[in-house]
C-alpha cells in the first residue's frame, strides 16, 4: 500500500470510500430491492455482515448499500462501512496490524480543521428549515430501527459537534440519537463520559441552549478519530485533528445556517439544532417498550427515563444523500471504539516501558471496550512481571476495560484461536489470574450489577481481571513452538498467496 501521506489516496468522504471499496473483491455489495427502515434493514445486514456481538447466525461480510428505501425516493442507506478491521485498515491505507499504530501517531500530530465557505460545502446543497410548515425529520431522512423493540427510529452514526460556551473549545462525538417528534431528537449522554455533556451542563447552568450540529456520512477516518476519549484526548483536544493527520489534509467545516455552529462540509447530511435547557423526555415515550436500542455488549439497552432534547432547526444534505447507519452490537462499533482504545494503550505503555508491548488488539467479543489482548516481549529476567504492570496501566487509564489477556510475541493476537491456545497451554488459573474487585467499569455491562453478585456494591462497579498467558521468563526455552520449513507454496499451488 502507499503511505498514509500519499495525497493521491482516493478516500476523502463517504462516497469516495464506497467507490474505493467497490474495487476490492468481497468488500462491497448493494441492492435495489425495496427495504423497510423499520427493523427490516438491520435484519438483512445482521445476516450479511454485522458480526460483532450480534445474535447468531451472523458473519463478517461486506459493506452494504440499500438503493431503495420504502417511503423515500431520493435517499440511500449505507451500513457496515466500518464493520471489518481489514476494511477499516484498507480505508486508512494500511494493514490491520498497523492501523492502531497509525492512529497513535495521528493523535500526536493532529492537523486542525479549517472553515470553508458555503459555496464549497456539499452538505448544504439542499436545505430544509424547521420553520417550514411541512418540516418533519422522518419525511426527510429514513432513521432506521435496529429491532422491533426499539424506543423509536435512531441515528446511530451521528457526529455531534459543539463548542464550550465559556471558552469556545470544540468537541465531536457519536451519541445515541432517537427521533422523538417532527423537530425533536433525544440525546443520550453517558454520565461522566463525554465532553459534550460538560458543554451542555455549562450552558444549562447559564439557562442557555447548547447549539449542536449532527454530521452523518463522512470520511471513515473522521469516525474512527472521534472515538478517542480522555486521557488520550483531554478536554480541549479537537478530535477532528486526528483525521486531518491521517489524510494529511485538514477536515473542512462550514458555518451552519440556523445556529452558531459548524458542520462537516462534505458530510452527506447535517442536522442543525440546540439542546434545550431543563427539558427532558422518556426515551421510549412513544413505544413504551422499556428498551432503547441494541447496544454494543449485544443486549437491548434500557430506555432512559430522562434525556435532553435537541430542537432541530434545519436539515441540510447533499443531492441524493446517503444516510450512514450501523447495527448497535456489530463489528462496526468494535472497529471504531476498539482501534482507538488500542492506540491509546500503546501510547501510554510505550511511555512507561518503551519497546516492551509489541501490539494490542481489542477484539469483537470484547465489544471493542471491555477486552484487550496485549502482546509483550520479555527479553531479560527483569522483564518478568512487567507484563502485569502494562495491564495495570491500561486499566488505570481506561475505566471501561474489564478483562486483559497477556500473551507472548509468538502469539497472533488477531487470531482468537491462537490466543485461546496460549490460555490453554501457558495459563494456570490459580497463579495466572489477577482479580481487581470493586472498580468502576462500564454501565452497559449487564453483569456489573448487585443482582448478579453480592460482591458488586453498585451498578457499573465490577471486578477487573488480568489473564496472564505469558510464559515465565525462566521457562521460555521449554515453550518454543514447533518450527516448519519455509517453502514457496506457489510452486505447488499456482496463485497461492505469499505469507506476509
């Protein structure tokens, strides 16, 4: 592949990403069969390519575009664009083993976004203003439901961009957005988890609305980059700079038309609005199912009884827009959250113990957030024990991590069968397991609840665990894998791919 700095790399927005994927066998599929956005669309992709923690049967498959959505003449829907680590790496112009390192470097060398004129903003080719009497979000955009039990139609790939009302600092993150009315969307802000909520609270304390834009259908590098969290990207760090570094070109923003805010200029769709102060709604007020939508652990999220409301002022979009969506528990979530967490762990551990950790993988069964596999290389006797120190550093920095599996350099961390082999032959439960009970974890883990165990004091508190599947340094000579002759298989099977 070319280097990430190659200015000729063709991906710069969603449309160029899809055109790029069309050129790679097995990475893209489209259909012109009419599809209902209510449950059916996600039901189809569950089988085609969702994978992740989605209910079986499912598979790792191509990105998919639905060309005909029932009730909408001129809107297509793309799903699963990032639902494969291999596909994400291709879209970043690298390999799946190196993609976390690429983002690690990009965080350290951000290129700040720039503002362009409205004439250059493709996202404003078509404008719908909420003051128009016929304005209705769901008449313009086919927000899908993942299942028939969802609280309502959701925008699952909406990048919420806002400014700190006190100092003008920016932040952009993905949030759970449920359409509640013709010009209202509820927003779920995880307590203590996102900077947008800090901005909202400041505005609300002053009795003011927080002005926000919601950009959908953008360059995949933007989606990955915006999934970083503190301490890697502290308050005041604009995550759009990560995508700028990946592409070696600043992300372009445009001034919104109805609010004092900015949207991503080449987004397929931008929703403009404001989070109203002191106004709350039940997330499932129209369905009363008790559920929100399927979340990344693989279970239906519980509907929140009190969420802030975004009052929509306008929707702008490109001509014949493509709405980008995802299935909540799919591989797509793991790609976005997992790669950024891997990158952050690599950065932190490298500072503390240079060269010791060789790579990190947050695989799909761990939802991208709950499980990390850390590959280390012990070179001398004093390295024994440092593997557990690396795990402790990761836990200290990322509260949402629940389990860490430590393996040696000869284990392929991207092959879970190989990881399980290490756990089978290099692990003894009574001496290789380290429990850290009573630690704050992620609130969406259903097992982190007093009802599950008397040892859990409150919801969201759990036991973090280290599974040390590394060979003690003194025994490394007894744990050498069987070596085979290096041969050119293409002599025997013409066209057989060479080992990389």
